[in-house]
C-alpha cells in the first residue's frame, strides 16, 4: 500500500515559522531573493512601490530609512551613508500606525509598538518628535516638549528644537531653527530644576508654581494647567535631556496627571534614554566624519598652496567661515624678531628669514601685549565672497580686534567672548575699520596658531556666528583642530618663502662672488696674447717633470700647450678666449694653502698628459674621456682648505652638512660646475647636449675618484681585470674603473718623481698635515693622527714607506702590468721607497743610540 503525503495547511506553516524564529531567520538570510526583500521593504513602508527590480539606491527617502536598514544585514552601501550624512534627506518620519489602530491596542501592545517605533531611529530630531508624539498617545497629554542637555560640565543648559508637539503634529510644524530654539539654563524653570535635581515634577496647577514661566501662554493664548516633567537619563545615570508634557485631557476636559501616567512616562523614557544616546552617538560619528572630511580637504588645500602666503591665508579663512558659519574672519601674522647683530645691509628688522637668531613667541616665554607686533593681517567678510583684504597699519595698532589678538598672543589663551562690547578687558577704539565699514561686532572666538615647534606664528579670529548665537565648546574643539593644520600650512609656506628669498640672496651672492672670483679681462687677454712654448721646451712629455722652474704665468701657458698637443681645441671647437679665461678662473679659485693648491693641480694634469702621450694610454680612451680627465685633474682640488674630509666632520662644517661622504671631493666637483656655469667660462659650450652630459659625468666620477676611500673600494676590481689580462676595457663600467685608477695615479704621482722632487713635495704635504694637526690640538682639543702630529715629524720616513706600500706600489705595479710604457712610474715609486726606507732605518738607529745613551746616563 502506497504511503500518503500528509496535507500541510498555510496556517500550520505560519505557526511553525512564528514558533521557530531562528530557523525562519536563517532560511530568509540563505534563501530570500532580491525581489522578496524588495517587496518586504515596500510593505514595511520603507520604499515607495517600485517594480521588482528596485535597487537599494531608491532607499533613504527619509531619515528613518537609514537606521531601519542598519538592522538588516549587508544593506548599507557607502553611497547611501554619504547620502545620509550629506544632509540630502527629508525630515519625514516613517509612517506609523493610525491613531485609531493604536487606541484599539491593549496597554502592553501599545507600549511595545511605541518602543518599536523609536528603537532604530538615529536622527535626533525625528527621534525627539516621535518620543513626544508617542508620549501624548500613552498619557493622553495635549502637547509636550523635549529638551536635550548641552554645554560643558560647568556650563550646562537645555536646548529644545521641538516645542509644543501634539499627537498629530508633524516634524516640520514643530522643529525650531537654530535662531529660534529655546535655551534653558540648568536650575532655572521647571525643566531646569528637573535637569539639576533629577526629580520628577508633577504639577496640578502650573500658575501656582513659582517656577512656571507663562510667557508662552501669553504669546499663544494657550492655557497651561497641569505639567508632568521628568529627566531622561543615559546608562550611566547622567541627565541627557528633560521631557515635559502638558494638560492631560479626556475629551475637552483637562485633568492632572496620575501616578499611572507617571509610571508609564517613566518606563517609556527609560527606552527613550537608550534611543537618544544611540542617536547622539550616531550624530557625533556623522559630525566626526564631516569634520575629518573637512580637515582632509583643508590639508589638501593648504599643502597644495605653498607658493603664496596670501593665497594660503585666503583658503584658510574661506574654509573657516564655511566650517563655523560666521560673518567675519581675520588672521594676524606675528612679526618675527631678528637679533641686533644680524647684518643690516642684508636683513632688515622684521623680514622673513630662517636664520637661527629669529625669536618667535614660544610657550616658554610670555610677552606683554604692547610688545606684540603684527607683520600683516588679513580680513574676510562673508559678504565679500572670498575676497580678502589687508588691514591697515592703523587697524593693526589701534583696533579692538588687534588688541584682543595681542592679548591672545601674549597669554596663549583661547578666548571665547560672547559679548565683545561689554567685555571690560578691551577698550573700544574709534575710527578703525571695524566701525567704518558698519560691522557690529557681537561675539568672537580668538585662538593662537602654532607652528610645528609650538611657537605662536599668528592669531585667528572668528566673529559673529550666522545664527546670532555665541561660539560653543564644540566650535572651539572643531576650530582647534582646524588651527593645527593652519599653523602647519602657514609655517610651511613661510619656510618656502624663506627658501625663495635665501635662494635669491644666494644668487646675488654668487653673482658678486663670480665677478670677483672669475678671471679679469686683463688676465684673460694676457694669457690669450702670450706666446705658448713648445711641449718639448716645457719638458711636458717627461714623467720626471718638475714645475719649480716655471713661474705662475708659465704654468698657465704649459696647460694651454697640453690642450693644443692633445688637439682638444680643434676636436671640440673650444673657444681659445674662453679656454684662457677658464684656466685663469680655475687658478684663481685655488686657495694659497701649502700643498693642495694650483701647482698641485697643474702637476696632476701634467702627469695625466704624460700618461696619454709617453705612456701611450690615449688609444684606450675616447677624445671625450681625454678632455674630461684633463679638466678633472685641473679642477680636482678646487677651493681646498688645507684640511681633509675627517676634519670637516670633526668641526661639523657646512660642507660636511651638504655631503656626508667624499665631502671635499663633492665640493671640488660642485665648484668646477660653478666655474663652468659662470659667464664666459664654459669651455664645453660647443659640445652637443649628449656629449655635454657625458663629459660632466666623466668629470664628476674622476674628481670623486681622488677620494682614497673610494680607491680602496675599487682597487680589487681593477686588480682582477689586470690579472685576467684585460687590455681593451670596452664596457663603460670597465672604462670608468680605468679612469678612476688613472686619476689616483696622477694625484699621488709625486711619489714617482726623482728623489729631490719627491723629498721637497713630501715636506710640503707634511707641513699642511701638521697645520691641520695644530688646529685640532689648539682649537678642538683633540689628539691628531700621527701623520698630522708635528711632534712625530721624525716618523715621516716611516709613514712614507707605509703610504707607498698601502697605496702607491700596488697601483703603479698594476698599471705597468697593463701598459709597459707606464713602467717608469712604478720604477720611480720603487726607487723612492728605498730612499724613505733608508731614512726610516737611520732614524731607528739614531733613536736606539739615544735610548742607550739615556740608559747609561741614568746608571
């Protein structure tokens, strides 16, 4: 016999779903279609009737839509949230059940229905209206008002935007704008008394109670009889509002409120407290979101505008007015005080500068208001539509606004003055711009602006809120965050302006210096018109070249001869006059130090010339590399101060600040570029852009290569190539390595010269080192390195042997292996090492004899 399927009725299914809500909820979440959810929203009154394809973008026709949707999963989109907080919504509450339907409910059903009506409402105004309407329904009261607590702990007051709400009145009918909202100080009147004491007040006859204010009755003709007033508390027991209902009615008769009314009112307000707390938290989150968006917009704006202080201040003032809705805004910038000892020819008092002598108003020091001087002040009226104006000198000195600004700058206080005219701290100045333009100052928020070092750089003032109310604590908190961004923006812009001015000063200084540091017309003409001796006569082809017989002018002529012999003038179309001027300028920019002077540079260039010619290295390099290396040799120690890189770091010199590694070498290269960029000194002016870029790169690499620290890093790679039998050095990396080794070989080539020359040069080097050591001892109180210690002068031969073994010998040996024609350099180095070693041994013998003689004397 076949089994029969039991019949399931609709009623049975509905009963099962109602009895198993968890199952029902899970089934809907997992199986409900978009169309089912859409129809459900329509029936609940959350959507107008649309076709089955309706989207969530159709939501939020009223404020109730958002909180209602908040309770459903995955329904709130980012666009919906932005739409809600943007204010693009109507104040139309979600339709509740008809009054006739409500009155047919039992007391318990009615109470629960009215709780559900407010449970998810997150708009404070809509929520308060619902509460009052629902309370009227619960207690049969004629009308009611709801006050919300505002203000700080020491200045609490009640605000009501909804007054005299009836059971059937709409939100639009009863909502007061900011100008008309009712404010009641805590402790004053019936509502204020309830807020202060948290007591429930049930008045049978309002006119017999001295706390009752009958002004509203007189204005409206309404007669107040009975009043029931009760506090609304949050979960911590603090008063967040006061609800007040008036005149319990039965038909046309007015009665007093009963204990049952009090109990119902109290119970309902318990739930209302939760709802209001949630709505206020949501309101705060929306305000915080708007505040953050405003600050982000401000940050973008002020950091985009860095070039003009006036444009930046204009942006700040417009944003401030829009943010706090005030009629007028002013910004005062404090004049920076400059120390007396600054050069008056370059810095006049009060100019914007970034020198360390500047004294701003810091939080550690206070100045008298009379001592505060404003550099300039900007003013903006709302009616001027974004056009700012500079306040006159008269306004900066005499106006009441300026007086208040000076007071804030002096005390570092934030002033919130609700009635400026009656404030006795500040005198009224006649004839200033505030009076002349007809502006009536009522209230003001005045706050200091700080930079990143927390020094006051300005004062900002907001005047007269558009709603005629004073500035509240919320305004102050908002404006404080605003002022932080303003301070950073103004400070950055001032620093930018400082940099522009300093750059201009630097340009002027460079122009002046270049005029005096560059070769004169007479020097250039003398070299240009002079007879250039032959290379043979000057002995330029010899590795044993000695510059001592040559006078200063002859060293310049010998350099010209090197360019001519290498055919560089012809190959690169060098202007002969420019070449002569450039050479004279280069010589002029060497300081008269003991060793690292023009003659050293000339000798290094001569060695490079000899390596190209006698040493036959030219066929391994391009013409561009040849001219680049000759120029690098001539410029490699430009503006040398007679002290090394380590010394620059010890004294924390400006050069050490600019360059953390290869300090002097970077400076030499930069100085080379400075000369090339000076008018009439660019010997590379006829090169193509590509060749110009290449030769500058060669120049930089070659000059930096004279730093022995870099030599030690790269020598191993060069040694590997030489030992492998590399001869061509084709790639740019290999060629750069070869050029760098050649630069070092030329820089220390004095070690390869005949012994008399080597001995003379070594004494010059030692003298310069000893001079640095003397400075370290006398001025820095430091013990100098042995090679710079004058007291260890006798150890010079030993130190020279160490220098040869560590640096020179390995390099010249590799070069001789690479190019046998360079063997002379290696041989000279070997010969001089023997001389120094012999002297070192002699000093050791002498020292031992002196030690022995000393020992005999003691015995």
